[in-house]
C-alpha cells in the first residue's frame, strides 16, 4: 500500500493555515479589484505565512508514514492529520477568495478555487475512509488527490505565483 500521508503537505504548495476558524470570508467588493501583480503578492504572502503550519502537518505525517495503516489507532491518527490538511486547504481557499480576483483573471482564479474545492472534497473522503476503517480504496483516492494537487500547483505557477504552487524550500 503506498504511503497515504506522503501527499499531505504537497497540497497546493503547502499553502494553508493554522486550522479553519469556521468564518467564511466574503470576497472583497469595496474598491477596485486588485491588479494581478498585487493579487499574486498577497496570495504568495498568505502561502509564506502558513508554511510553518504545513510543516507541522508534514512532521506529523512523517511520524506515522511507515506505520501499519491496517491498525485502527494508526487509521484514527491519520484521519486527524487529514482533517488538519483539509482545514489548511479550506483556509487558504477562503483567504484567496477574500482577496478578490484581478480584473481579467476571474476565470483563472475561479479555476484555482475549484481545484482547491476538489482537493478539500477528496481529502475529506480520505479522512472519512480512514476514520471508518475502510481503507481498501483509500490508495486510489490518495493518488487522485495527488493528481489534483499537481494540477493546482501547475495552475498557480501558470498564473504567476512565486510561492504558491512551488515546491517547498528545504
């Protein structure tokens, strides 16, 4: 069985947060849309700010990465780690949306947000499977999650992000 946690911090270039506070930010509507350069600068700042939290999840995942996932306790720990990853991705998505899309780039931002939503849905499915001890199909969904992450990273790079979508720095 492939490592189920190896792709966690890859989630859209380790962009995320310190957990979901439950608040749903509203898109910025006051004033003009940010320029594309300003939008990229702000989104990359969010990624930089959150890398510390993503690293913490990566360390937790690495700690159980070689563990036997047929063990119920390991499944529960893995499910909690995935829950943290989901919260990181959701927080990044919400913060990205709150920046407001630059004029002329609404489609690209919308596509990136849709990819983040897909990653959240897949991550939640994986978490649910692990929490319920139903791990037979989990590797398939982890592979699909990794593909979505790769797609999101490519979207971010093509948009012009410098931090978001780039491999984590060692």
